[in-house]
């Protein structure tokens, strides 16, 4: 009991000091924190959405839509691939029943067709399974069926992209404290502190901005176009203002996905707001080539299947820079620029859960939580002091250190404090003394059995430790499962509980033991009041 | 200074004397709780049944009937209105509207508008919308978490002690969880995600208490090999009684402060844990311990293999 190695004293003291040092920023008001020396930690315990106020959305990918989009993209790939040399002539591509199926006109080319389709069906990871199952039927038909692994992989990729797109849309400058994370196989969790209007948030996320550049089909018969009919290879699209229809080629010159930059600007001649865009290298090359080949002809700038404008190509546009004008206000141009720059959502997202908390509720809760915590600490301290005297002082010291260390560790790991987390904190305060109670009761018992002071202290700490260990494991199991199955605030509760268990065992067993050992060494007490 | 001793030294309470009576009471209470849950049901919140919940605070107390009529007039389906926390805070629950997201948005803003025009000065504290699919998952996850926690802890106890102790732990937890659910059914307090957290906390702390007692029983079984099981359990319970009381009281003190002065929104969570501590303390004395008698725990339960055989050969337990 007495031989408490010096290094142990240092290690314990240091651990506690570091923990407390990290707790300090959370206790200081913001103003004081600003003046706080730069070399000291500055991170504070962040507040969960239920305390800070804000909106939370849980978005779920529309799996059916993802599958449909995948088929459409594949259909396009198939067409492009078979058009390449040596060209394989095919009939119409059918996408019925979630499969791609087409007829090869010359049965002799069937094997080539199948072979080239297999190269399109990428293997999935290291599983050896391909993303599409390609088979030949009836001597002239190729059928491509998406495999389960391929679909899962595609969905996973789509969600990763979607997550980034959502983040860019909510937080284009990347400076806000928003959380956008993937959750499970098909969900994205969005948390935006401070936002009280989830409708605006949803509008921001859900906005589509599919930008395409297509050549205008000048061969189309104007009368047919007005009735909505277009020649093969072309389609009829309405103008954005709804005044007329226009026929454009189905083939996309360049699309919004090839943008690297989009920002709101002003037309140098008219001063009207427009959007200045810049293509990536491949997009710029392609745009340059097509404009070079089609000087003098008009092309259409299409946003979400509506033609914004159809200017003439006066000269080849080679630098990859262009601007989009339309009937924009500064705001609408800016909003469009953001959605263009953020890219296209690769899959439709539905809101399956939505929670908004006003700022007042959280503020009330924090205030009441602080009052309750302080009162809880005081009540437990008084109780410990009148029950255990000197050993109550040690338990109190452990309790205070423990409370500060919980805050410090939460700040280090950037865990957020939630409303149930406050309950976890208060509960931990009450339960943290349990280890000390176990030890102190055991010491009392050993004294009653007639042991000498040192012996009683030693046995007390030693015998109590198995009970402390076993008893805290049960709480750890509960906290771990709470964390695993819980979401949001409940996780916050579990985190506080878990940290509290670790720190309370540490402070009770090591810290108070050290205090007792130092006291005994210095004073050599002849009797023990406990 | 004289120190406070809630439990006098060397108590010798014959806890086990009432074990059969306690067993009957516990069985009745557990069965009654489960029946209550079955018949009366639980007041499940939007977290578990889906729908919308708007929580609002008004400048003064409102007529609930009037508010219900006003919400009903919006044509959003059957609304339920409950006081939440203080006398001026209410929660309005609506079924999830048909027609997906757009309809849900419309419903929430209709309620907001109505509150703004009919109750100037009221504020909307929170709006929650949970779809049927998510609420089903949350309910499954919650049940799974509680079930796994019970099994996990029982397995741990089995691993650290003996199978009888594991069974004891499981039965104790079943009792505690049933009683807690019964409490929520009786009071019709809303069961939301927080309550799942509360139940898990109760599971953890109830067993904390049980483990301390089991630990002492194990120690005494090794120490007093000739002692009969019942007196040995009594001895262990008496030895740990002071600790049980002091710890439970300090947790109750802390929770009491939270219950009286803490945020209203987590009142349900706090009340559940507060009561759970009582139930847990009772059950660790009157369920966890007597089960060991019924399951036939004896001093040699902790002596396995070679050592156990040795005891058998010596017959009369002359091992010291």
C-alpha cells in the first residue's frame, strides 16, 4: 500500500492533468477562450443537434431509381461500344424487366457482341463476379442482367458520390459545421446546426441541375417539332420560358458532369447575371472539337430537359470556358452555379426521417442541465463527506477529477453532448462514487475484523477490485450495445456513459489509492475514521 | 466528527427468510406488468410507430380540447395532444400523411401556421417526422439492443462465475425490464428512443448491483465451505448491504436533482432510471440471490476438475 512507485504517482498525476487541461476550453466562455494561449488545446465539447438546435435529415436512396439510372447509363455505353470499329449493327435496345436486351443483325457477329459486352461488365472488386451477366439467346440476341454484387457495388458508389454532392450543395464553401455521412448501405445522414427551416434544406438537397449541351437538329420539320415529333436520333425539348419547342440531337456534346467550375458572373455587354463555367480537360477537348466541326450552327444549352438558350457557334470554343445566359436573377444564377458545381445526384434520395429542434429548447435544456449537474455533484459530495469523512474527501476529489476528465476526453474525441448525454453525465456522477463506496465499505469491514490500519487499507483496495471490475463490465456491455444500435442522441448518451465508466474506475482505483498512500506515508495515522 | 452510518455494523438480517414470499410477489408483479403491456399497450412515440410530432410551448396554458379541435380542423388525420414537460408545453402527434414527403412538409407547415395565427407568442420547439420504414427499424433495433444486452451480460456473468449465476442474472434482468415496461404502460408516458436508453441503463446498473453481491457470495463460498447456502447468502447480503444502500442513494440523489431541476424533455428517461434503481436494488437482493438456492449452488460450484474430485473423495468437505 505504501510503496507507491514514484513513476506511478507521476503517470497518474499527468494523466489527470492532461484530461483536465482538455476540459478547460469547454468550461470557458468564448471570449476567454479567444485569449487563451495558442499552445493549449482549444477544442471544446460540441453540442448535439438536440441541444444546439438545427435540422437533421435521413435520406434514403431510391433503389429502384438507382437501378433504372444504371440501366440507362449502360444502354448508352452499349450503343457507344458497338458503334466503335468494328461496328456491330444491332436492332432496338430493350430495357424491359430491368435487363438490357438487343438483337444483333448479323448472327455471325453474335460472339463478338457478347465478347465486347463482357468487357463493359467490369468485375466487382476482388469477388470475381462481374457487374453484369452477359448471355446470348436464340442465336442472335444478347441479354445483360445486372448481378446482385454489381448492383450493390453501384449503389455503394452512387451513395458515396451522392454524399459529396449533398455536402457541396448544403455547404458550398466548406466552412459550415455540417455533418453529412453515409449510414448503412443506402442512407445518408445530414445534420445542419442552426437551420430551423428544413424545407429550404430539402430544396437545396433535392434540386436537380442536369446541364447538357446538344446540337440543334436543323433538319427537323418545324411543324412536326411544334407537335412534339422529332426525327430519329433527335428529341423535342421545350424552351425554358415555355414559348416554343426545339428539336435537338439525342447525342450529348458535353454534360454538366464534365464541369470543374461554375460561378455566378455578369454578362460584359448587357450586365445581366449569368453563369461562368469551365470544363475539365476531356470536356474541353470534346467541346472544342464539336464546336470546331459545327461553326455557324446553333447548339442548345439544356437544363433539366428545358432549353435555356440556343446560341449560334460563332467560332470554335477551345479553352473549355463558356458562359450560360438565360433569364437569371443574381440569386437564381448563384443557386444554379452552386448546383452545377456540386454535380448531379447519381441517385434519387427520399427523406425518411426528419427532426428539427428550435434553438430555445436547447438553450433551456443546457441551462437546466448545468443546474441539475451542479446540484447532483454537490448532493453526492455532501453525502460522501458525511458518510466517509476523510475518505469522503478522497471520493470527492475523485468525483471532481472524474467529471472534468469526462469533459476533457469528450473534447479530445470531438464527441458531442446530447440531451440524453446530460442525463448520462449526471448518472455517472451518482454512479462514479460506487467504486469508492465499494473500497471504503471494504476497508470498514476489514477494520471491524480487527485488521491493522495498513492491512485494512491494503485488503480493502485489493478485495474490492474484482467486484469493481466485474460490476463495471456489465455497464460497459450495456453502453456498447446502446452505441451500436442507437442513433444520434442515444449514441451521445452511450459515449458519456462509457467514458464515465472508464474514468470513474481509473480515478477511484488509482487516484484515490494514491491520495490515501501519500497520506498514510506522511502522517502514519494510528486510527482510521471511516 | 461522527460519521453517518446508514446501516449499522454487523447487521444480521435474515433476508432469505422472506424469499418465497418475495418470489411470489415478484412473479405477480412481473406477470401483471407484462399483462398490462399486453392489454393496455405502450404509448409508443413517433420514433417507433412513425408519423409526425410537433412540440410547442405556449405563453400560457391552453385548453387541450380546443387545441385538439383546431388541429383536427386542419384535416391531417387524428391528432393526439399531450402535455410535455411543463404546463405550457404540448406535443401534437399526427399520423404520417398519405402521399409521402410533400404531404409531410405541408402538414408540418399547416400546424406551424395554425399555431402562429391562433396562439400568438407560441413557439415551435421541434418537429419530427419519421417514416414507417425507419420507425420499424428503430423499434427492431431497440428491442434487439435490449435483448442482446440482457443475453450479453448474462453470458459474461456465466463466464466470470458459474452457470447458476448467469441464469440468475438473466431472470433478474427479465424482471427489471418487465417492471419498467409495466411502469410505462401504467403511466402511459411516451416511449421513445430515450426510453430504450433508459432501459439499457437500468439493465447495466441493476446488474452492477447484482454482480457486487455475487462477487461476495463467490468469495464467501470459497471462504466458508461448510456453511449452508442460505445462511451464506444472508451473510453476503448483510456484508454488502451498506454498500448497496450508499451507492443506490448516491445515484438516486444525483438523479433526483436531474428529475426536479433538469430539462423536461428527458423527464421520462430520468424517471425510468430513477425507478429502475429501486427495482434493480430489490431484484439483486430478492431475485438474483435466492435463485442461487433454487439452482443448487454449493461451495464446490467454484471448484472444478481435479480439485472438485478431491473434494468428492474426501466426502465430508474437510478441505480448508
